[in-house]
C-alpha cells in the first residue's frame, strides 16, 4: 500500500466536512481532483472509503481505520518538526496536555508554576473524562495526560506523582456527620451520588467496597465532581470524591468529611503517555517538573 501524505490529508478533510466539495475547498483543490485521489486509494486497498447519504458522505470502517493512521502520522510529524526546530534553536515550546476533570482543581497550580520557569511555553489544555483521556492517548493527539491509574491492557506508561485521597462527604446536618467513628457497613446502607461507570473514582470505590464484602448503593450518577458536590449539598445522598476537589466547600462548611473506617482510599495521580513516546523539550521539561515538584506545590486540606 502506497498512500501519500496528501491523500491522508484528503481523507481527514472528507471525514471532517462530510462532503467532497467542502473538503476540496478546505484543501484548495477541485472536487474532481479529490474524488480521483479517493478512487486511487480505494483501488489500492480494494475497499470503499466512503458511502454517500444524500449530499453527505460518511466513512466506512476502512475509511475510519485510515483516518486513525492519518491522525497518528500527523502527530508524529508535528513532534518531529518540534524536535528539529529545537535542535535549530527555535524552541517554540508547545505542550498539549489532557487531564481528568478532577485534576482541574489542582493542575492549574502546576501549570502556573511551570510557566513561571518557562514563560515562552505554549500550553494547550483539554479537560475530559476517563473515556476522553484514553481516546486522546490512543489517537496520539496529546503529549500526555494527568489521570488516575491507566488500564493495564493498553500500551501506556503511567508514572505516579501525587496522592489522590478519596473521602466520603456529606452535608453538615447529616446524622453521621457528628459521629467520631463510622463503620464502613453503616455507610454502605446510605444512598450515594456516584460518577459514571467508567470513571476511575467509581471503579476504585466499587472495588474497595467489594474487598470488604459490601456494595455501593448508587442513587444518582453524575459525570463531574462538581455535580456530585452540589447534589450532596442538596441533601440527595453521600458522595465519594477526591480531597483535592473540596477545599472551598470544607472552608465554607458546606460539606464535611465523614470519619469512616478504612478511609480515605488512597489512589495516585499519574503522568500518562504512550509507551516509547519521544518528547520535544517542553513536554519533557513539564513531565520532569511535575514529577519533581508536584508534592511540594500541592497542599491538601488536613483531615
């Protein structure tokens, strides 16, 4: 198979625009020229890349597979270009960072401190859930991610750099709030506001309860820690959240941490990237900075 970079760009443009004519305009080409290039690829692979639905087109499975490789090639070329520029002394200093929504409560402190040392660094930041993190890492559209433990079955390197304690929170007037010691079995009888099923926090919590021969009782599911906090303050149930996310609520006495036995659950924040990924200077500097300074920069509220 001999597909050119130009043809990969055409595939990306058609998927993005869902239309040959609009894709051709975005590439400063004619529509017949785009169609001819697609036909050449299809003849090589022996399968159609797109199917028509009225005036729009959508990618077949073969088209989606080639799109995946097109995006990876573009990312690899971008990284190679940055490395070459730095070797020539240009040092544009770009960093594309993706992080879990919960990490957004402390990561800006790390970025600000890093930017103080590297003021020319250009940082692009995406905040998403665990599914979005793994998608960005798999497609190689991010330099690295800040998240919990990466799954073992993917080709990812995860390096722990900071503790992430998970605590049980309630509204201040909750009957358990005044108790100095609470059995885990008593908490298991309560209704919980929980994260979505593929959330790292949700999976860690359910695993922890199962290890104690107990089960969690989800009352509602929320896809953000902020939504869980609001639901708990509205007295809809208890929540299990990262201690990093509740500094303000504890200070304002809108939430309390329950003294549950065997809590907090201690997880770790990780810097995660694809196995064998070669970093340009600024991403490498950020990774080294986080691993070396995160613990001294991030101060948790004492329990």
